[in-house]
């Protein structure tokens, strides 16, 4: 497999300590604590509304916690001088100006952190978008947007990679490629933290799992432990049965394992 | 500095920047040459020629172009949700605001300066060739540079309001409300209370930069100081709000 980064950096953890955030009366994240370690892929699981995206936004300093803190490599995100070199994130693949080219989208971000044009071309080649680098990002398919998002995350060759639903909209080849990339990045000693609702995909990609429900920690376990007695999907439903915000009726599979 | 480069990349990589610039060129040069064209057609008398040769005739048009350009430079980040990426790359946040202000304000000022002096020189040459000289007035170059400064100031104010309200419609309403609405409000105040205030409003402070000859306006330097004050307050407030608000 090709090398994805230029140089290896110090290993960095993500530490979430007693993090809380409420929107009105709704506690999106409720006294949540966990640590994401380097050298492995950590999956972030939980039903819709469990607080996964809010937690990721707080780690990135986009959302201010009501209490507690989130540290990357021991420091708060807003204390990082050139954060793209430390943390590469993909939160929302659709967040591109529709009339700006993929190349200029990446270049504008790169320039804020002293990253050169060569690296922009490198990450475009890495995700297979070099041929469409000059096309407007608004015309991209969901899969191409995800690739652009992953290129954005890799710009600074970061020690920590954090991806929210990175395989949404990718074709089977793309899904396989992301899985290989994440495994490879973890193998290089990076910290890889990813959320996904695709249980089978998570089972194939992650080494460790953080499971949340209603903003609280439900599990912080090795994937082998979680799947010891069956599929990850079954174990997940058993764990989150009490914390689904929008329960549906007529789900025989779930009642069978509950 | 690095965020300035980045903001400049953002501006030049959008075709809308070209359209705004094109509109400004067409509007400023087009209206700036009206006196020259009228002179060529023999439709103007020397008494009707102004000291700028008409170079500032397109100013109100330019205000709208500049306002739209400046507000959109900020609000398109919210509309496209790229703001999160921008603030993730620069978590201190204020450098993004400063970089955008300098990139937008600087490009507006530079373009305005070139357009105003360009149409002035063309207009003067054409009028000369018809035997009409521009009426002499003090401080014509200062007034024309002042017009460019005023448009640059509008750009700064536009980005500031846009950061505060995060919507294109709201940003434009705030900017033009302050420019055109406040003078009307001040005139409605009883007992002429508004008259002293009027001179300190942004549009009149801008007019102070462009005055030639005696007027009720502030002195040009005082007008510049007032505009600087408005820009500093609005951008400072925007920086505080941007820092505190969840993105």
C-alpha cells in the first residue's frame, strides 16, 4: 500500500473529560468521558441524536462545551497553532462552496496552516480526484464529496484523524478504499476516530468502540469483546435499546435480542 | 498573513468576484464618462462640468456593488457551511475575520482607486479635446482617493455586519439601513436635533472625504477618523461574537 503521509508524528490521544452540552432542556452530551488511543481505529457508535456529532464538534472547538473539556494531544483544540497538522477532520462532506473548484477549496484551507500546493496535489491524488481537481465541487456526487472531505482531513498529514460518517454515499470500491486507508493510518500509529451507522462496516474497520446513547457513555470496549457472542449489530441493539430517541414498531430483530 | 492569503484564494477562485468587478468597472467607468460623452455630442456646457469630470458619478451604484460583494464574501461561508472548515483550520477565529476584511476591503479600495482615477484621466482628456477644462477646485485628488477609501470602508462594514447576522439579506439590510436609513431617522428627530448627528453618520462622514470647497461636513481627516471608528467598532464586535458563538 502506498504511503499516505510524509512523516510520522508524535502519537496523540483524544481525551474527552466530563463533557456536557445542553440545547435548552435537551442534554445533547451528558458528562461524557473517554479516551481515543493512537495506533488503532476507534469506532464511535450511537443512535441518531446520541451526541456523536456534537462531541466531535466540541473536540474541534466548533461548539463550546457547557462543562468539561476535550483535549487533543493534551491540549485544547483552540490552543493549537496549526491544527490541521495535528487533527484532520471530516464532519460534513457537503460543506464546500458549490462554485469553487476542489483544488481551490483545499488550497484555501492549506494556506491557513502553511501547507503548500504540492501537498494539495498529493492529497487530491491520494483520494483519486486529481482528474477533477479543477471542476466545481457543486457538481460532485456524494461519493466524490466524501473523497474531497477525506483529502481535506489528510492535508496536514495529521496525527489524529476524525471522520463523521465517511463512507456515506461511497460505492463499494470507495468503501473498501476508506477501510484500507483507515487501517493503514492506524497502522502508522495515528489516532483514528470514526463514526458510522454501518455495523458490518464498523466491524471490519474498528479495533475499539465507544458507544453512546442520549449523550452518555454506554460502552468503551475492544471490538472483539463486543462481538464475542455474536454480530456487532446484535450487540449494538442490545446496548442501545434503551436510548433510541425515535423507536419504531415492528422490529422483531431487536425484540429478539433485547 | 496566512489567513489573508487564504481569503484572497477564496475570493479569486469564485467567478462571482469577476462579476462584481465587471459590474463595478461598467458602472464606474460608464457613469464616469457621461460628461465626456456629452461633451463629444455637444450636449454639455463648460459650466456643467464638475471638478472630477464626472468620475464620481457612479458612486452610489458602486456602493451597492461593493455592499453585495462584501456581505456575500462572508455569508457564502455560512450558506455553503464552509465556515466550519474555515474555523477548524483557524480556531482562534479572529484571523479569519481580519483576513477577509483585508482581502475584501483591500481589493475594493484598489479597484475603486484605479477606476476613479482612470475615468477621471480619460474624461479630462476627452473634455480637453473639446476645449473644456475642468473647473479648478482644491483637493480633487484627495477627494477621489477619499471616494476609494469610502468604498473600502463600506466593504469592511459589510463584512462586519455579515459576520454579525450571518445572512445575506440581513447583512445587506443592516449595511444599507445604516447608510441610507439612519440619515432619514436623524432628520425626523424633533427640533433639529438630528442635524449635528447627521455629520457623524457614515454616509456623511464619507462625503466629508470627498468634499471640494466649503461645506457643512466634517473636515476630511475627521471624516476619515469617524469611518475608522465605525469600522473598528463593528469589526471588533463581530470578532467578539464570532469567538463566543458556536459555529
